[in-house]
């Protein structure tokens, strides 16, 4: 439950003008929102910077509280919260979208849902072309009960996926941005859970435009000679973070933090420090190796003492 002595407002850094660079980052005071049933109020202790935030500062994320990574202390919880209690030390970075579509950690207090969101793979499949591999993939997808969008280069070739019960046909010859077009056929344009990619460099950008977060693009033929798995990741699930924490404790792993620690009101200086790569130290090693060691350390901003 919410404590009566919890502050009603707190300072936070917000990107008001994403095109103004570091000058678009402003310190403001905002009221703390009421806690929902599963929300947790965290008194932030520190936030660490990463290069993704620097791209946001020069991109198109206005009115955003930046930073993905942060840690703090739980000071209030919603009535149905099961996994936290007041006084717990919290790692806010388990929340997918933090510092992106959701406000991040560069603030004195933040309200977060107790459980980070975990995306499930969808049952919407996109197959490319009308060749044997694509038709087979279409057949298997329909056998599994999936909704399938198939692409073709002409109306004549479209008859093959149509005969195999493709739900939607898209002519990539007439629609260069067929990835975006195909997405419109998924619920709320939420994109595809699986894509069978056969074109390689010529079609991969469209596949990336059509895939959902956490989706799978299967590269066929000569697209990937090493037959390896390429997986994009934002943040892991809560269970993954707990497992990582256990590994850190057992192996006595010490985070590498830059020797310069910034105060909360020095956030702009911290971002400029990282932008200029002053947190990167290059150490020379014996000439026989002809290499340098690049040592990258985290830039940290202390928030509440």
C-alpha cells in the first residue's frame, strides 16, 4: 500500500525537443501518478547511460524520460502487488520499452508495473514468393492453423499460394513497401510472428519492417551461409534478470563503472561525457601483439543519496 509520507512530486529529466540534441534535455518537476493495483513506486538511486539514449537525443522521441538502466528502492506498492514489498531494492531495467515507448530511469521517482512485459510469438506468418520453399512453408503454416500472408510478383503467380489457402496475397511488384502493406493484415497492424525470408539482401529490409518484436525471421538458401541464429533483444524477462543476478553473485562479478560519477543535476554533462567517449580508455599492450585494449565502462548518474 502507498505510504503516507511519500513525496507527491519529483524531478525528472525529459527530452522536450528530440532535434535539439543535449539542449533538448530539461529538468522538470512532475506529480507522481497514483499507483495501480500492480504498480510499484521506486525511489531511484542511480541510472546508467548507454549509446541508445544518445541516439534518442538526436532522433524523434519527444517528451521522453530517458535511460533504460536504473536501480532504486521500493517506497510504495499497489494493493495487488505480490513480488515486491516496501524497502526492496529494485532493478527497473526488466521492463521492456523503458526509456523508449515508456519513460525511463532518469528521475527521482518512477511508477512501474511489477512485472516486465513478455511478448508472445504470434500466429501470423508471412511467406515470400511462389517458389517451392515458400509454398511448402505456406502449407505447413496453414496446417498449424496460422493466418498466412503470401507475396508474389504478379497476378498469374498469385494463383499458387491462393490454391494453398493463403489468407492474403500481396503483389510486391506493384507495392515496393510490401512489408508495411502486409502488416496491415495483422491485428492492429501488430506485425508478424514469423517470416520465411528467401530473398536475402533484396528483401530483408521489408521483412524487418513486417516482423514484430520478439518475432522470428527464418533466412533460407544463401542468405546466411553460417546457418547461425541472429536474434535481436531489447531486455530479457524478469526470470532472466533473476538468473543473471544469481550468476553475478555466484561468480563475484563486479560491474565496471567509470571513475567519474555525475550528480542528478549534471545529466547533460554525463551525456556529453559519454558522447565524447571519455568513458572509453585505450590501453596500449606490448608491441608484439600490435593491438590496443579498449576498456568501456558504464557512465553512472547518482540520483537520490
